[in-house]
């Protein structure tokens, strides 16, 4: 096909048609045509040449030009597309680096192969423009619900026609054993939109907890208006879910608003989720109260909260245990997801047994170390003494207030406790020295001999070693992997060291070593104090 003999307006008409079909800018199609014609011209005149094509947007006439750029002498490697300043003087009066010499060249006849190549270039450019348009359209719709039609199924994944593009619903994002036929209408949550090599990928989900939250937003006007807020969602897709809601208007019951008249609102969500049972729970700022609500329908006798570990113990009546745990642990698992806490469930009998075991263990400790009879040891435990340090360094008046302790007995028991602790400290220090713990760490304030021994056993022997530790390595902590909370044991965790105490010790060590400027530490403290004042 000769470009000169073709109807020049046909180029513009083709560009308009393609742009309209693909819903992209016509100028992008014309640019693709220019690139393809330039490539075909290079195959005719030589790949080393810089051939450019410009299509007039009004007439459709294609002009072919050869461009040569003026470069420095040492950079002139391609004489077909580059000229030195000296060589350019025969074309320009005062050539400068970067100037271009443009010559018009005859249009080329597109042979069969060149025409095919040009077609491929145009298709590729159009495809890229279409992908960019799709990505721009869907990237801002992430986190919303979209309606589509099932287009086809590939290896268990459902490809959904979502209007100006396709979305993929992976098999693990489908509820239970959902099966779809081509043409079925489907409602999904846009979980992610990513730009990938093969084009923008719109990832859909029907199992994501936020899918249920968005469905409630559609069914409950109060949520859409912001009067009621969904604070947390936990799902076992296709089986059961829990949703925590709070109302910012005292006259509106958040649970009742989500349930609707005769359950109409919640039933609409249940139907969309293939019969998934939904527990609607009032959210509460008090963690213990919220957890009691989250474990419904089970009754809770007592809640013991370990704030630092993010762990909570729930005591339930013996007959409520199976209800609290749920089938295959479903109820407690959903409650854990909803509150973000690790939940241990004990029956009243189990808690009583544990308390008795702790009581017996502490009683034996006092009997063995303080040389007191069982009754006196039990009295100490009953009064709240849990270890020897408390007995050794408590005010004498507190011991005298216990029945059976006079001044002589109390003083003697304190002396025994101190002697035992001193002997234990001496032994621990001896072991620490044997493990290679150096003076720089021994003389560091805040570490007991037993702590030094534990650090030495873990290979932490110098102040530099200690300063490189993270706070959670010392005090322990929790990490979440694949939605499961995992305990990280700390070297000094058994000494009841908190994360804040560990952080203070580590930062003090770093300041002593000159690794951290003390002034930098004061700024966060001042900012925290300002925040507290503002809140007050």
C-alpha cells in the first residue's frame, strides 16, 4: 500500500473508529500510526537513521522527515543521525550543540511485511493506552462494591466483566462452593487494583470482611450517613460473621438499625452472603465489655486482661464452654479477630484448679526458704505476697499486720528472705562471670545478677551487645503471621520486664556508648507530654 495513493482522510477516520471502540484518546491512536510508519520507513532507508513521521490532524497527510542532531565531536558515533559542529556548518550558519537539521524524505510504499509490522505497532500502542485507561478508571474504586457478569472460568478463578474491563475472582475469594455460569450477575468487592505486565489487574473478593461492611453500608442509611460506624468485622465466609457497630446518636440503637424492621436489612446481607449467619455486636471502648459482647451468645463469668501481651483470659461457667468456643473454635476465633486479642477460655473449674496450683507453689516456696510452717506460708500467700523480694523488702508493719507475726518473727523471716536472695544473687553473678559477661554490662544500672546470667546464656556479654537488642527481644512480644498471633519469647521476660522498661534500658545504653544524642530522646518525650496536655 502506498501512503501517497491512499485516501489520506482514511487515516483519521480509522483513528477515530479505533479510539471510539476502545474508549481512548484519538491522538494516541494517531501517535501509534506515526510510530509504525516511522518504523516502516527505517526498514527502507536504514535503521541507523532518525526518521520521523508527522500526520496532519486535519488533512491526514503524512510527512516523512530525516533528522540529524548536532553533537560534540567525541559523541558523534552515528553519522546517519548525528553531525559535529564543523559538519553542520554547511547546513547552518551558527550551529549549536542540540540543534537539529530536518530534511523531508519521500514517502515509503508499505509492502506486505511492513504493513503487517505497522499494524502490530498500532495494536500494541492501542492496547497500552487501553490498559492505562482501565487502570486510571478502577484504581480509585478500590474498596468499593461493583456489579458484573460472569464472563468465563479459568482453573477455578472466575473472570468477571465489570464494564470497561475485566476483574478476576480467585477461587479462594469465593464463598464456600459457589458455582457460576456464564452470564450470571455477580456482586463483588474490589480488593486491589494493580498495574501488571499484562495490563491492569482488578482483583475481586466475596470473602473479604470489608465486603460485608460495604453491603451493610448499602442497606443501612444510618451507616452511609455516618450516624452509625462499623468499628470491626470478622468473618468465616459462608458460615458465620461478627460485626461491631457504634452509634453517635443516643436516640438510635446501632444493633436495631442494622437488623432493620423484622430483620429486613440484615436478611438482605445474609442472602447476598449465601446464608452466612451474622452476629451484630454493640462496640464498647472498654476492652473487657467489648469482649463479653463479642463472645455472645456465651455468658462470661470473669475477664482477666494482660494489656502488654495483648492477651486476655475469659472464664465461663462449665456448661457454657462449648458455646463460647463454638463449632471447631469458630466463636472464639471470630471474637479474637474482632477484638484483635489472643483469647484463652477457661472454665470456672479450670481457673479454680490453676489458682490452687499457684497457691500451693507459692506456699511451698515460702516454706522451703523462710523456714515457716504451712499455715504461716499460706497466710503470706493469702495476703498477696507472690515472691521472696516482696517479703524481704516490704515495710515491717505489713508483715506485723498478719495474724501470727510478731516483731521478732517478722524480722527473722525478712532476714532469712534477704540472706536467701543475696546467696542467689551471688551464685547468679558467679555464673554470669563464668559465661563471659564483661564489667561494662555488670556495672550497667538496671540489671540484676539473674538478668545478667540470662543475658550471658543468650550470648549478650557486653554493653555493646545489649545496646544492639530490640525492646521485644528483651521483654518479649507478639507478631502476626498470616492472621495468626505468634508469641516471641524475650530474654528477660521471665523477670516481668515490660516493653517500656526494656526500651528505656536499651536507649540508656546507646546514649552511654555515644550512639544516640540525648537531646534527640528528649524531643519525643516533650511531644508526648504536649499531647497528654492537649487531651486533658
